[in-house]
């Protein structure tokens, strides 16, 4: 590619950035980096009525969490700024003026009631389309039907108006989408979309096309929901005289519900209790509290890896890809045409894989943070040891704390089933002896503890299988878990001795009650 690749992620800060939006950003980023190009962040905030405070910061924070760093954007700057559309407002007027002058756009003065009436009439007449288009515009109040003097008078009087694009009546618009192939649209099916309102604010369509042109965007990679707008955008490129510079388009497949029936929605997330937003969000109204992947305990790398595979695959069996490996491997050709089913189990699987591949020391740091927030302390060695014992057994990092409670406090409850089944004569003899030995000893390592344990077993003429589980319950309260000798090493022999003694007296009452 001779020309520098320049792509953009162009979200509107009208709500919380959904996982589909993060995927769009990711694919743009991967494509840019793969081709040594530039990835831009552009905030499309021209629809001020839908502005949501905090949404822009949420977008930036989400990208930062994923490691998707814009080369140019509102915070990074760049040669093509500003990168926030509301700050570019004055720039768009000249293009609308050009279109008006050339008869490719026109003023329309219809009130909302008149527009409703138009649709009703068209509906009653069983018209093909209810659009404001090459047929219906001839019956409406616009600069095509009104005289020049009437238009001038209305403008001078300050009557509210919009400027609409004049879509040709009978033409074919063709575009080649990199994902979907050729798209052919007849202009009779298109709408004379509004390009600008009387307050001088451009609509999405105009601002988007003008900015893509001015920012020298070479590839427009965005969600499938924008495919119906693409023919209009191509027409605007032609109208503005930029037909030789139309960017390439790639419309990404929809994200589908887990069962594949329909678009993934916030309702699905609520119903199944899984997150579909990158970060937690606290807002007002229906978005009062939204779950985030980050807060649910997903590692950013695992989330990104999962996201990359929602609609793309490398063509091999391999599934674990770091961000830089994704950059190396990513191609638009391998994006699927069909929708991608959202499967939270797959997200959990990725997270497990990444947790297992993370160094215990690093996981230990997260545990230390968690422990601190509980008002306790934990030194690095202990945290690392706990992480290394639990990392194969957890799906989410916060489980180091929730599943590792017994490393920080003596159990308050014991697995009843095991106690009832295993608190028998042999155990009643072995456990107190073991407690005494462990109290006396100065050894610390798991293997040496194991040796002491075996000696006690031998003295009582029994096997580990007879007492190991009840010993585990005495030390941790739980019936299962990682290597018990290693747990005892982390706890220390004195602590273990105390726990066994305390358990022994509790077990006695538990079994006598029943
Ligand atoms: N502002 C649009 C959005 O919110 C951008 C669509 C596009 O990428 O053209 O998704």
C-alpha cells in the first residue's frame, strides 16, 4: 500500500460504550498497526440532544484499559484536529453551501406535523416508501417547490429549516465492502437525509464524510448497522467532488445473543448476569448500574483476545494471542460475514488461560490490593505462594481472595459431610498427635511437613487416605483445594497446629449433636 493507512474509531458519546464498539475500535487499531498506519479517535458529538455526561471519558478509559492507544485524538492531538466534532462546527458550512449552490442539496421548511402528515398520506396511498425522497419532496415545503423569493423570505424571517441532500431519482450506487463484497443500492430506495439543521450543526452523515475526507481516512471500519448509510456516504463523496478519494469500507458483523437469535442486547446481559460493557458504569435511569468486564475480574489481555475472536479468526486452531500477536496476524479478509454469537463461557475460558499464564508474583500483587481493601495485610511472599496454589483453580482474579479465605483466617465453618463421614477413631487419634508434632517442630517446608505427617500415620498404623480429607477440613474448613502440605507451609506449622486443635474440639460437638 503506497498511501499511509489511516483509520478512525468515531464513537458518539451518547451512552455507555458497548462491547461491540470496543471490538470496532480493536479491529481498526489492529488494521492500522498491521499496516504501519495511524489509528485516530474522533468524538462524534454533533447530536447534542443525546449527549451523556461521562460517556466520552468512559470511551477513553475503556480503550486505555484494552491497550488501544490512539495515534491522534482529542487527548493526543495531531495534524488533523480538532478531533471532537462539536469543535469543528464552523468547518462544515462551506461544504453545505457548495452543495446548495450546485443544486445537490436544498432547504426544507417542513414542520414535524407536516412530516407526519406526509408519512400518513404515503401510507394511505400504499406507497413503496415513506421516505422524504425524489418523489415526495415535490409535494413538500422546500426550496425545490417554493420560489426563490419565498425561500429568501423564510430564511430572512428566521423560520426553522433543515438542509437535505438531493438524492438522484434513478441511479445505482455501488460500493465494494471489504467484508460483504459488492453492495448495490438504487437511489429510489434512499432518503433525502438531513445534512444540517438551522442552528448550523451538521448531522452525523455530513460531519462523518467531511471529517473522513479532511482527516485523510483510507479505510472506514465500523459496525454493520452503518451499512445502510454507506451508499449515502458514497453519494456525498461524489457530490463533494471527492469521488477519487472514497475510502474503502469494511462493515463488521453483528454481535448476536448467546443462542444466535438476534442482536446482543443489554437485556441479555441482565438476564444471564454477564457483562457486555468493558468497564462498570454508574449512571442515571435505566443505565444506573452496568457491569464491566474489568470489575468482574477479567484481565484486559484476555478480554482483548476474546473480543478479537468475536467475528474474526486466524484460520488456525490457535486461540491465545497477545495484542502484538493479534497485530501480526490480523487481516480484514478473515473477518466473518455472519454474525458472531456472544459466548460468555468462551470469555471465561480465555480469562482462565491468561490467569494460568500470569506470574504468581503479579497475581499476588492483586491479592495484596484486595487484602488491603479488607483492612488486612499480606506480605509479598505469602501472596505469591497463595496465587501459585490457586491460579489453576480460579476463573477470575478476585477469587484469589474469595476462594483463599482460609489463608487469612481460621475457618468458622467446617464441611459437615466430611466431618460426619470421616471424624472416626483413626482421625481422632491422628489429628491431635499431628497438632502436637507440628506445634513442636521448627521445620517449615511442605515436604518436611509431609514427612511428619507420614510418621504420625505410621505410628498409628494407618494410611493417608483415612485422614487426609478430615485434616484438610480441620485446616481449611473445605472438602477440596490445592495441595494440603503446601497450604500448611503457607500457614506455618504453629498456626496449623492451633487450627487442628480448635477443629478437633468443634468436630466433637458437631458429631455428638447429630
Ligand atoms: N458516530 C458513529 C457511531 O456512533 C460512527 C459510525 C461510523 O464509524 O461511521 O457509531
